[in-house]
C-alpha cells in the first residue's frame, strides 16, 4: 500500500467518498506523496514519454513558431516567454537554443515557468543552465505584458469531474471504499444546471467529463494576450466535445488501474478542446489542428533531414522513428492536437492558417 493510499482510506472512512477531481489532485500534487512531488515521470526509466523528450525538433519548431508570431506582432519588448507545466525543462531549453539567432528575442524575453512541483522546478533550473528564468505557481501571477506561452501535456494533468447521465439527473463518479479498499462509486442522481446543454447530445448511461480548473486558466492567458498581445500554443491529447470515460493511469509505460497505487502512477484525462476554446473570447483561437499537421507545416521534414545528415546507424534509425512518432497518424500525429490563442484581428501563429 502506498503512503497516500493509507491517507486516502483514512480520509474516506472519516468523511465519506471524495470526488474524482479531489482524488486526482491528491494523487498528482499532494505536497508529500503526490506523483509529481515525488517522481521524475519522463523518459525511458519513467512512466511516459512526451513530445519534447522524444526529439529536440519539437521544442525547436514550437520555439520558431512563437518567435515568428512575436516578430509578426512587431517584436514587443519586454515580453513574457512562458511555459505551463514544463516537466524536465527540455522543451524550453530546445526553444531557447533554436531562437538564439532571432534578433532581439532573447533580450526581450522574460522566461517564466509555471510549475507546481519543487522537484521538477529543480530539474528545469538545471536544464536551462545559466539562462535567467523565474518560476510562478499559477497563471494568475503572470505580469501585465505581452505573453507568448506554450503548454504541452499540461491540461491533461488537471483534475476532472466525471458524470454519468441518469433519467433523474447526473451521477458523479466518487472514490469510496469497498471491502476496505478504494473503489469507484456513483453519487445519487441530481439535476445540474451547468450540464443542461449536454442533455441534448447524451443518452442515459452515457458519461461525460468536466475539467473545472481549465477554463479559468485559459481565460487568464486570453485576457493578457487580448490586452497586451502575444500567442499561446496548447498541445495535448484529446478531442472536441467531451464524451465518455477517458480517465487513465500510466505506470512504467503501460496502462494501470487508476486506484491501484495512488501517488505512484500518472493520472490523466483527455483534454476537451471545445471547453478550452469557449473560455478564450474575446481572444481569438485557431484550431485545434492535429499535431502532425502543425509540425509538418512548421517544417519538421526539412529539419529532420538536416539533423539526419550528421547521424548514422542506430542513431539515424531512432531519429527517423522519433520523427514518425511525433507526426504519424498511427502514433501521436492525430490524437495530439494544437490550439492557438492570438489577439483578435492579428494573424494566427504560423502553422495554424
Ligand atoms: N510539458 C512537459 C511535462 C508534462 S507533465 C512535457 O511535455 O514533457 C505535466 C507537468 O505539469 C509537470 O511538470 C507537472 O509537475 C506540472 N503540473 C501539473 N499540474 C500542475 C498545476 N496544477 N500547476 C502547475 N504545474 C502543474
């Protein structure tokens, strides 16, 4: 039994079942036993691999996309160059290397990382070397300035609530106890005004998910971009319009029972891009478009060919495999999508039009 499991069992015994969102928040970010507090989840020795960890090309192309958007908007100085949930800091390091030659970009950029885990903050500090950077707890602390932001696989880690439609309303998924062990259950049906629009496109028995933390984060980013200029790239797996149960656990690169080892497995849910886009106005949005389409339009084929010139043998093979993994529809190419936020009346970032 993990230490967090013992804590959660005690809590449920004392106060009753907890919402799935509370379970997810405790498992991921509990200050002592949370997954991101205690683990470095990325790479071959971890539980999952993300696009920036697969190839340097991901961070390079995202960096050039943001830098071009910055140039298109008149190269405002200073500006906030932000990343939400930067993991090991690999993406920001690749982005900064790729943009070294963009005149004025580094001098104007205030590199800002929004990260909850002190352990990962230390990893990010190491990845950025001597490059100046500051860390913030939330997007609400971002300064009033033009904002160029990237969030890769951040929104899928935000806690979700899950509801099953019932003739009498909606039953929320709860985590309670069965035979002394954590178990899923459903709360009694209640009509919920906020879910009224979903009555039109669901039938009793169908499940939907809501991520309450996501829209306020998008709204805060959108407000800054509308007021001061900038752009945001939100890349994640998911779709348009939440449907069905997408809550999942990953441990050692394999799917796991999400209740089996609280705090020791990564928990995620698919991102509902519709809910994100709806929180942006008056800021403009573009996409979501498939990750493979975005990377192809940003020039991954040429960049991959260039890098391949210096490689041979197994290094060359794994470089080709990484390119395929990022772009192929059978791999990350279509499941992962990119949504852009940009100021109303200004062009969308490169790759989105
Ligand atoms: N973007 C990285 C890491 C994705 S994992 C990559 O692509 O490799 C999710 C990241 O978001 C981790 O760094 C995690 O610690 C951070 N995170 C999760 N929930 C958060 C929250 N509520 N506030 C800030 N950071 C959070």
